[in-house]
C-alpha cells in the first residue's frame, strides 16, 4: 500500500469500515512510515479541533439583535394563519 | 425538571398563539440558533434571513410539535434545513476549488510533503480563545458543499445516510466529500495554526504559572 492509497482509506479506517486485509495493510504501512503516522494524526486533530470550537456561550453571547427580533414578530403577525 | 415545565408552558403559549410566547422563544433560543445559521451560510445577513424564515416556519408548524423532542432540538433542525435551502438557492458562485488543499503525491505514491509533529496538544490549543477563532475561520474557508457535510457529519454527528438524504447525494459521495473536507481543514490548520502554536504554548505555560 502506498501513501496515496493509505490516505484515501483514512476515512473508512477511522469509521471501522475497512475489510480485514485492507486494514492490515493500512496498519502495516503505518509501522513503516512516520510521515503517514503524522498525516493521520493531523487528520484526527482536524476532526477534534473542528468538533470543539462551537462553544455555545462564546458564539451566543450576543443574542438576537433587537431589530431582528421585532422583524420576526412583525412578519409573524402579517403571515397568514396556518390551517 | 423546572426547565421542562417552563418549556411545556412556552409550547402551550405558542400553540395558543400568544404574543409573549413568540417573543420568549426568539429571545431564549435565537442567539444560539443565529450562531448555528451563521456556521452554514457564513455571513450575518444571510444568517438573519435564515433565522427569520426558520422561526416563521416553526410558528406555522407548532401545532404539530409533539413534545417528543425538546423544543430547542426541534428549532435547531428547522434552522439547519432552512440554512441548507438558503445555500442551495443563493446565487451560485463559481465552484470553489478544494484541490489545492488536498495532499499531493510523488509519482511513486509517497507524500510530497513532510509532516511534522505539533508541539502543543489539541486541548491546550482549545483553551485559547484566539486559536478557537482561527479554527472556526478555517472551517469557514471550506467551500459550501464540503463545509456543510463537515458540519453535519462531524459537528452535528448525523449519520452518513441521513446527510445523503438531506442533500440528495449518494452515501459514497457524502463519504468522499467528508474525507476531502477533513483533509482540507487539516491543511488549513497546518497553515494557519502551526505558525502560532509556539506562542500559544508560551501563553498557556505563563497562564498555568501565574
């Protein structure tokens, strides 16, 4: 398995969706290739960082702008009633 | 428990069409939902449009709200669906390329770039407000059709099939795009976070000493 092939399998590897033979070849390549080990670590780090940065208090501190609040309420009053 | 009772009161008020309930549901959840919309559409004007349409849809559909889901979860899904619709219908920009963010290989299949270890653990980077903002900016830089899939799969943790149904794609296409999106994000983080991680280490070391 080349680095290029290994790279294409990373998503399936992390999802546990590789068949036994491919998984073995994938892991064998990792034991021989520090550069792919680091590439995989960076890939996992990207997932981890992405998952951790949508912090509610940080993103929502501003709340809803008043003019937007009133625009929504006004639009609701003029919208047709649901059947 | 008291939250649930308050939520039940709020839902009842909405179903009866009471003005205070409409205002309350916007004040309570609007900030959070606006941030969710912003993640998908990437600019404040579109995010505000999405929030308004989403609330109006929710008010029309409130009679059918069963209370099996929490109100905020139900609203969240409406906002995401509305944001996806907004992205589909807004004037298409030429498809942004992601290729220059994907890894390149030599003829023999080896990576053409050497990757090196980070000096700062991910959780230490996440302690810094500045680095969290950089990560969000990197995600914002991903083209729409990759960013939406990254958000739905990795951030909202929806299943491949659910995302495929939502975006009318095949499951394989979702997997391929998610993989490319993560690779591109990884490249952007290397470019934008690596150069400053040394200073982040110094700052957090100083913070833990002080």
